[in-house]
C-alpha cells in the first residue's frame, strides 16, 4: 500500500497533516514545493483527474464544453504517464522500484501503455513510431459527456475505447504496482 499524506483544516484556523498507508484515503494534499515531493502527490492528482472525467460523464457534465471535457481526459492520461518519473524521483519510499522495472510494467500493461501513447501523441505534432492514441470523438448531451479514444488510427488494427473505462482500468493497473 502506498504512503498517502493529506491535510485537513480545523474550524479554529489551525491545520493538521496526516499520514496514511492506504490508497482510499483522500483529502487535500500538503503543498510540497521543495525537493521532497512524494510520488503520492501525483497519485492524488491522478485520482482527482479520474473524478473530473467521471463528473463530466454525469448529467452535470452537460454544462461543460467539449474542449473542457477533452482537456480533462488529456490531462488525466498525461499525469498517469508522468507518474513514472515521480516514482523514480521518490525511490527512497519505494525500495526495489527501478526505471527498467517500471518501463517493463508499463509495456506489459495495456492501460499504462495507452496512457503513454495518449501523452506522446498529444505532445508531438507527428509521430513516426510507437502506438498512437487520440481523442476521436467527444459528445456532450443532456446525459453528460462521452469521450471516445482511437488507438492506432492509421492502421488496419485501429480500435476505439471509452475514456472513462480506460481511466478506471488504468487506476486499477497503477494501484497494482503501488
């Protein structure tokens, strides 16, 4: 189980920092803007990003524009891929985690490899190698938003997947390595 730091404010103006060894405990994270930035800070951002996509899919999401919804999806998958760097940077709290081990896990995890593809396809104008993945379609209706991702669109094996389904699968896959 990962280490999770969270912060609460009291009614008297004071605050308290907590430590928990559970993924499920969620609160406002401490503002860590120094060299000691724990990987759990990025993990909490990922969980909030998944919640933001879920909110867009709910009926309240109908008030959002397609660019806002697409931004939530793109940010989520970029954060997921960048978690690798945070885990490497905070190796002191994750004994045994190596860059090579993380790269192998990402390659062997379909959801994680797709987060890398979405991140890199968004980052680069054109890609000449690797899996490509992009937002194919965004629909905002009275029932909420839906985002369809397209994997390897330039190949005969092109496939479509729902962004929230992939986000949920990805969080499960990441939680396994943590």
